[in-house]
C-alpha cells in the first residue's frame, strides 16, 4: 500500500485494538439507540451533530485550523476545536497534521487514506492499524507547528476524549441512558461515517470541475451529510478557500454560517473562491 510509508501508519500491519474496540462499541450503541427513539433525543442528537460536524470539523478543524481560510479570535478558535473533539476524530493537532499530509501527497505514496489503496482502507481501515498517533504532539508538530505552539491545543490533543465524556455525563443527567445513546453513540457514529465519506466517496464518485492532480470529486450527497465538505474537488483546487460550494446549486451551509459570522464581526479575512477560481484577498480593517 502507498499509505504504508506515511507518518500516520507506523507498523501498518499491526491492528490497533483500542481503536477497533472503541469503534465497535459505538456502532453497537448506535444500533441500540434506534430502539430508544424520542423526539427529544432526536433533536439533541441533531443539534450536537451540527455543532460537531459543521462547526467543529468543517468550520474549525478543516477550514480554520488546517487551511487558515479565515481569521478568528483565539476564544472562537478554541471553541471550534472543542466542538471538533466532540466528533471523536482525534485532537486538533492529530487531525490537522493528517489532513495536511493528505493534501501534500493526495492519492500518491504517503497519502494516509487514498482509495487507490482500497475504498474500505480510505473509509475506515487506515485508522484501525498501526500505533496510535493521537497524542504524539511532537511527531505531529512537523505538520502542525502553529497548533503545537498553543498550550490549549496541545492539552486538547492529549485529552481529546474529555469533551465527549463530559457531554455524555451531562446528557445522562438530563435524559438518562437513552439520550446518551442518541447524543453520543448514534450521533458520533453517523458523524464519523459522514466525514469518512469525504476520504473515500469523494475520491471515487462525482464530478471534477477542476483538473487537479488527485482523484477528488464533487459529491452532492456527501456535501449534504457534512454541511458542504463534499464539494471536494473544489476544495482540492483551492484549499485556502473557506468556500467549498462554488456554484449557486452547491449548498455549503458551513460557508453560509462563516459568511454570517464575518458580517457580524466575529471572524475576518474570509477567503472565498469562485467558479472561475479567483479568491479575493480581504484585508483586516
């Protein structure tokens, strides 16, 4: 496999049993949640899903921390990082380093999760092998030195499970075990598969607007599940752009929220590509 040479896959033939067990338990809990339906549980899970995937992963880990597609005050940057940790996709330094490696070596030797190594490898298996790298701040700092200089990001990278565990305790107190099943187990599992589809499906199926050197595609149904992350060919063509949906019909809810946040002064210097590829440079006031 091309991925075997990457920093992420030390000992790629060795099963990572901790990850395998955790993922398995969350899938079992997700199935159990289906037998504990209530509208309260549904709306709690949906709301947390929105904050974890759109704000945490899309707005935070991806468009801000990885690509710096806009500027945000430190408090907001850290808030988004905590939202990202609620997704169970690892801490900010691990996530950002992995994604920067992906862009540097996309669909080539060293890409952590290319479907050229197999669709299931890209979707799931790449995380289930090798030595755990989630807390390897020193190793990841090579690819995320900006985050490694922030003591809060270093702490969150090491204890990335703590926000999710704390939220689980709160949900238990509010709605008991059924709300935990929905707000934690089912919601996390759906969020994981939705974002994993960006690694797998959007490098396999969809349209290519831009002639990039990788296999990235624009996939509308992945975009719906991830609030805009599925417009992946647009993103690979213009990674700094915080706008992924470029045409009027490419719904990008994460960018719409960023646009509104810029309008009310929470963020600034929002980078937005167009179908023609131009990214206007906005100067801070």
